[in-house]
């Protein structure tokens, strides 16, 4: 909406260390990954130390001269800052450097715009982009900078800048109304699942931790998964039945990142609502990452900001195929409850342990019984196969059967007309004698 240089495929990265923000090498490494995910090639890195950002051009004159020289030397056509820039700083830098300048927030928005595929995702990205752009309008197009006088040239009395702001404001209101409808539809679907008492599980984690690969491994879906930051943007939901018969709803969500812009959290709140309304969070962690403890903290910070900080978590340490001497296993707390599963979503190693952990978590209201059914109780048998997990089945010569089942306590009414007996944990349902 204002005249600025075109962006290109060769970028110089800038990361400055301020007194109030000590340098973290992982921040710079993440900036490189963001740049590659956006489709540009990082060809040079500028780093430096300052007491505080310069209010005019963010960086001091000496460092600005160094950056300008690097642009000429490497023939770069864009500069990516690993910091949020004010609109005036962005404009002043572009004027001085004569190349496109993009701050961290703008870079993330650009990646989001490339990844959004669904109607809702595109609306959310456009909303965030418009809010970001609205603070960066300067004068609009030069040839329409102001309505001119004379016959046929008299306008409504507002400058082009004012027109741009009004149009953007109207578009923002329209998008918010459409997203509100989508949000209500999501809420209705969640209410239906809650009434049906279907547990909701959301995959959360740092971007590129392997959430989508794990989602595909569990549900046999075929959603896009790649070794890129924010490979998944649009939420995907699939139902899955655990081995104990419990049906769950699994949701794959957008990955988190350090210093996630507030406007993105706000724009994607309806999507992130899947996480904040879940019964369980599968916190997927890159076990091979050197900074995995830091990424865990970053994810928990974002979860708190969307009111999901108190939801129960099961940590999934992924990518153990990249580690030495680590085999799939479950870590448990002092009470024996699963708290951490080590696996590889890429190879499938340890997936059965995740199923086991989920079955344990969602079987607290289930009990095991032996049921003795006559040949005339076929309807009850069919219902037990629908609402319970049938562990074993034996038939007798009269057409009756003995079922070893695990059933939720709320469905015990199905057994009101059935002869039952307890099944002990160490009982072997296939060896116990069947006496009619």
C-alpha cells in the first residue's frame, strides 16, 4: 500500500544483541530456518551489540553502513530482521538501504500466507496481514496521493491514505464477522463431541517437532508434513478408536515458535481453541534438538496465553531414530501413570507404546467383566461390540457365548439382564473354564 522495493530470493539476516535481550544462538538459527521456509536464501548474517534500538533506524549509523556495504557485496535484494520493527523504522531502513526490509513478524506472516489452504486459514492469515499492514500505510499510491480539484476531479474530500485505511478497516470487520461464524460452528461441533463424551486430544508442540508426521502415523491420514517451520497451518481433525474401544478425536494444530507475535495468537485463536478445549494435550517434542528444554518452555508459555496451561499433558519425545542408545519406552510418575513416551513417528517405532499410554489414560472409568450370553441375547452381544472393548469370545454348543469385555461404567446398564462375573487383572480370558 506504499511504494517499497520488491523482495527477492537472496537475503541478509540481521540479529542485534541488546542489553535487555541477551543473544541466544538458537534465535539466529531459527531465523535462518524461517528464511528458508519463506523461500529465500540467506547469504550473509549481520550481528552486533547495542545498548538499545535506535528509534529512527533501529541500528546505529556504523552498523547501518556495514549492512549497506554487505548488500552491495553480496548483491542481496532483501534484509530480514530477527526483531519486530516499528513502521517508521521499517520505512527509514528501506529508504537508506534501497532494498526490501522485513521484520520477524512480517516474515512469519509471509510463511503463513504460503501455507494456508483452507477457507478459515486464509481468512486468519489475511486478518493478521491487514492488521500488520494498517500501521504501515504512509501515503498510498503517489498518483492518487490527494484528490485533485477541477471538473471531473473532485473527490469525496479524503486523501488516498484515508481511503486505504477505510477500505482496510472495512475488510477487517468483514473477515472478523466471517471468522466469528466459523468459530461458532467449531464450538457447536465441540459441544456435540462433549455430549457424546468423545475425548478430544490435541497435538501441540514447537514447529517442526513432527506433529503432522505423528498425526499421519496414528490416523493413517495424508496431511502435508515436511521438514519446514509451520509446515502445518490449517487444523485437521480425525477420529480414532483405541485398542480398549475408546473413541477419541485427534486434532493437529499449528506449531508454536519463540516470540510468537501477539497478533498471530489473536488471529488464530479460533484454531487454537481446539487445544484449549481438549481433554489431553499430546506435547510433541523433538528429542534430537539441543534446545528441547527451551522449546518445551516456549510451548507452555503459549499454552498459558490461550488458557490451555492447566490441561493435562502427555509428552511425546519424537525423532529418537536420530539418537543413539535410545529405544522406545514409557516414563511413568510415582503412581505408575504414563507421563512421557519416547518414539519415532517417522519409522513408527514406539507407536504401540503411545497407544498403550492413551488407553491407560482413558480407561480410568472402565471395568473388566465376563459376560455369559444365551443364543437369544444376540442384540445385547451386538451392542457390547459397539460400546465395549471385547477382549475374548468363547462359544458353547448351544449357541451361547462368553465374552471378556472392558466397558465404561456408564454402559453397565447393558449388562442388567446378563450373568456377569469379575475379571481379575492377572486373569487369562482364553484359559478360564466356561461353565454354562
